C-alpha cells in the first residue's frame, strides 16, 4: 500500500488512506479488550475467591505472561504473517477467558491454583494487536511525515481506550456479575481481530523470512533498540510511580483517595493533547534528539510536581507531565520501526511496548517503597531525577545513523 506524499499531512489525510479507517477501527475494537478484560478478571477473581491476595497473584500471572511474552508472540507474527499467527492466538486467548468466566461465575467453584493456571495461559496468548497495527501503519503510510501522524493518532486512541475500558467495566458491574466483563473482553477481541485480519492491507502482509543462524533474528531486532527501549522503560516507570504517588498526595492533603481520579484524568488529558500536537508539528529535529528532549521534559515536569502545594497545582503539574508522555512513546515506536528490518517490525514495536509495561510494574513496586519512607513531594522529585538520568542516557546513546530517524524518505517532506 502507498500514500500520497504531502508536506504537512493532516490527521484526516491519515484516515483517507485506502483501508486505513476500516483496519484502524477493527484494531481499536480488539484493543479495547485490553482495557476491559484485566479489570474484569481482577473483580471476578476477587468475588469468586473472596481474597484480595488470590486476586493479586492471579493478576500478576495474567499481566506477567501477557507483557513479558509479547516479543515472542510478535516473532510469530513477523515469521508467519498476521493472519496465520493472530487467528490461533485469539482463539486460544478468548477460549481461556470464556473458561475463566465459567470458573468464576459462582463463588468458590474453582480453586486458586486452577484460576492461576487459566489466567496465566490466557495472558500468554494475548494477541499483540497494538504492535501489529503499528507495523501495518508502516505499510499504509510509508511517507515518514504521514507515518508520524498515524503513530500519534494511534497513541492518543490507545490512551483513550485504557481510560474508557475501565469506565465501561464500572457500568457493567452495576447490573451484571464481573464475569460478564470477562466475556465482553473475549468478544471484543474476537470481533476486532476478525475485522482486522480480514482487511485487504493485513491480508497482503507477507510472512517473514526464516533466519538460518541461531538467535540471528533476535540479535537483528535488538540491535539499535537500546535508546527507544530505555526511554520507554523510563516513561513506564514514571507512570507506575505516579499512580500511587497521586493517591498518597490526595490522602495526605485531606482530599481522600477518590480525588486522585481527577488528577490522573488530567494526566491522560495532557497526554492526549501532547500526542495530537506532536503529530501535527513538522519536526526539523531528528527523532533521536526529540526522544532525549521529551524524556528531559517529563523529568522536569515531575520535579515541578514536587513543588505542588495542593491538589489543583498538582493536577496542573501532572497535566504538563502528561504532555510529554504520548509524544515520548510515539517517538520511541518511530525509532524502533526505523531500526528494525521490514520483516521484524512487529517484534521491534513489541519490545518498546514490553519496556513500557515492565517499567510500569517496576514503578508500582518502587512507589510502594518510596511512599512508605519519604514525603510525596520528595518521591516526585526522585522520580523526576530518574527520568532526567534516562534523558541523559538516551542523549549519550546517539549515533550518526540514528540522526535521521523520524525524517521523511521522500523529497517533498525532507527538512
């Protein structure tokens, strides 16, 4: 597939690419399951087992196998093509979610061990629709300026999915058991993936070449991914810390933990605005330079949050921090896509995605330690300092080859 090269492509131009709307909408419908299924699983297991400890372990298994096996699943997609790899993954993932829903429909019907095994396998089979869609964007929009818009649109849409998914679950549990949400997550994945793999552009994606040397594919994908993966891990860690820090700040300020939702909403709003602005600008600087600058901007904003005296000023500081989140992740994906061989694009994106999620897990664990021993303001400053160090590491890792990342391959948009 190809796109018309324009100097300043708009978001409308992205959606006017042949088959883009259909493919993107189907992928988003399937990816909505990522926002619905995890919370539904946690609520359903808690209700069925009557134990938060059991629910925590089950969710750790579900999230852990989903996140850390993502590159392996992406390898299958690169090797066999989206249609041949995604269909069995979705079949297994959805079947296991349906089985889990049946097991938790009545409290005490299944042992914690059985629940853990089923959710672990369900997580292991989670289809990587996000990395696959971003690889498809590379085929739909080979013009780099247009692809930057596409990636920004994708990042903002994904941000909204992770906000709307839990809200949808909150509505569902008002009149149905949590297990119904697990079934809904399975249905969304099946319908969305079916629409995605039936798209002409996805059907046209060929299977990748088989590597002859042991480990050759892995080395090729990982080569050059250090900076985007490091930056992605940094932003994931910052977000993981922020969730708990905001709650702790709200409670110590006398507003109650419920007020933290408004501050976290400001973070999401800032991220959405930043993502749209990032895609709208015809950048003159290389993507590698922007990655370091965006990491530093996020670090400075978090240091600014340490000075907040009330919930209102904290919301403003967090919103400013959010402005850097979506652009940073988008730029990391762009660099990863440019670094990877054409037959390994899904793997490259999966490594960035894994870094974000792994960073978030580490951040949540670190926040528990920090909040218990330091004031919230100091915790914000420490998190900002870590992000500044990440920015320095990203900047020092620049190479001459990477300076062209994010620039167009066509004369019409070269800056």
